[in-house]
């Protein structure tokens, strides 16, 4: 304004007019304000721009950090399927360096016998303009080892509907596939085993029937003979009769076990059940130089349960005990009424015993230390006992033996007498 006044009054020698002076002053003030404001605005804009540039840089760094550190392989291919981007997991996953893999076709890394199927799924997805596809494939690592991967692909198309490229991830599923294969194999073996068992069971039932009939006639004829026999022969015949009784018992047990039975909870005398099991397995035990001893506090101890299922438990426990004593010995089966109205059963063997790591695993399905075991025996025992609300405890000393104790709630020990009718007609 001063420069303007100087030129106007002293150089151009114009006279002082306050309107013109005011107008020019306002004009200059406005121009000053406008230029200043513009300068400030552009300064702000430059600041904001550099800040957002920094943010973009940080974001990019974070993205790279995530991409390079996740365990999955992340890839990007062009329309021909050539790798344009791969993260570091690729090197760990395949053993190939990033440098030698980039710009190579992805199919190159898939096993030959899988390539055809992979291409088929991919082509079908592309022809139907499907955007997402998921496939499992096996591939060979650089060191020749085979592994399994699960690939999730996002297919990108251009505006003409042509494939523009893909992005996706690959996860290592080798362990999962191996576990599945193992499980499948195990199931197959189990199916074969159970098939064998049921055939054996059916055969046993058939044989038991066949043997029972002639046995009944033998028994009958021998009884006729006994009437006319002398004392010595009678004595021998008594032994024959007791042996026939044992054969009959074994046969009826076999028939019960082979036949699938419905579960019925009844009041049962567990002493009788244990006695039957001991007699049934004694023949088998003798072969291994083992004696099954029984010690029952009373002749009758009642609990509520399904007799056939409980027999299965006891047979499994005694079978395990026999198998634990390759050099023979004694197995003790005890039954007694204990405090809190419980019936306690004891199965004690003098076998090899169990180390802590075996004890920890006892009851896990399929856990076995035997070459021919299924590892289901004890699991079944636990399930049946749980259904009977029974407690089972085990004590085992390596080289000394094992003791299983099972506690059932005792049932009414005396059967209730039926009420006498009040009036008899
Ligand atoms: N009385 C015992 N003494 C020593 N080890 C035992 C005894 N009972 C069970 N075991 C151990 O526990 C494992 C699992 O027993 P389980 O009865 O479940 O299966 P298994 O006997 O191996 O096979 P299966 O019963 O199908 O023939 C056995 O392999 C054995 O190592
Ligand atoms: Mg067993």
C-alpha cells in the first residue's frame, strides 16, 4: 500500500482522492489475504499427502510381514498359471527357492498322476466362471519326499470373462492325510477282525448245539448204566457225570456269548456269575499253567446289572490276567460286601504288571502292547462298568502283578417276600 501511495502521489503526481485510495487498499488487502490462504492450504495438502504416503508405506510393510510369516503358502499367478508372487513359506513347503519357482507354471510342481485331475477341476471352474475352487493334491518336494497340500484358489476374470489370473493359499495337510489313511487302515483291520469274530461266534454256537444233543443222550445212557453198575464203576461214572456237567456249562456259556442279547438289568447273584466265568476260563488257564482261585465271602451277593455284559467284563479281565502270566501262576477272584453297602470284586494276578506309561493309557481305545491284541478289551469293560455306575480301580507293580477292584452298589440282599393276599377266596 505504501509503494502504491508513493507511485500515485509522488511519481504520477495525482491528487489525493480517498475513494480511490480506499478501493485500492481493499483490493490489495483482499489479494494479500487470498494469496496467504492459498499458500496455507497448499502447505496443509502437502503435509497430509506425506502423512498418507507414510501410512501406505507402513500398511505395505505390515502386509509383507503377515504374508511372509504365515505358515500357509500365498501365491499369485497370471492367466497362464505362472507364479508372479510367492511368500517365503513356499521354500519351506516345497524345498524349492523362490527365485527358481517364480515365473514357472504352477502345474509343474504337482505330482504327475494328480496333474490331470487338478487341470480337470480347474478347467471346469473356468468354463463355468466359478470364482473359488478348493482342491487337495500331492506333490514331490525337491528332496523327493511326497507331501499333501490343500489349495484354495480365487479365480479372477477380466471384463470379457477371460481368466486374468489367480490368487490363493496352500496349506500343508500331509499329517492329516496320513492320520486319515491310518484310521482307514485300522477300521478295515477292525472290520475284518470283528467279521472273523462273529463268524467264529456263529460257528461256536452251531458246534455247541451239535455237541449238546449227543451229550444229552450220552448222559441218559450213562445214568441207565449206573443203576446196574458195581461200586467201582459207579465211582468212575460220578467223575464222568461231573465232567459232562462242566462241558454243559461251557457250552451254555458259549451259546450265551455268541448270541447277541438285549441288555436287561436284573437283580443278579454276582458270586454265581463269577463262578461260571472262573469255570469257563479254567480250562484255558490250565493250558498256561495258571490256576484260577475263587474266594467268596458269601455264597450269595446281589447287585443290579446285565449278567451277559458283566460276564464280558470279567472274561476280559481274566483273559488279560492270563495273557500277563506267560510263565504261569495264580489268579484270585474275590467278592465281598464292604462298607457303604457296596459289593467289591477283586481280580488279582501275578503277571508282568504295568509301567506307569501303560497305566496312563489303559482304557484308551486301540491301546495295546500285544501283537495280536485289538486294545478294545478294557475299553469295553470301562463302558459296561460305567453303564452299571460301578467304580474300577487298578494297582499294578511291574514284575509283581496287577489288581483290579470293582465296586457295585449292592442290591437288596434278601429277596422281598411277596405280600400275602389279605383275603383268600
Ligand atoms: N492284568 C494285566 N496285566 C498287565 N498288563 C495288562 C493287564 N490288563 C491290561 N494290560 C495292558 O493293557 C493293555 C490294554 O488291554 P486291553 O484288554 O484293552 O487290550 P488287549 O488285551 O491288548 O487286546 P484285546 O483285549 O483286544 O485282546 C494290554 O495290551 C496290556 O498291555
Ligand atoms: Mg484284553
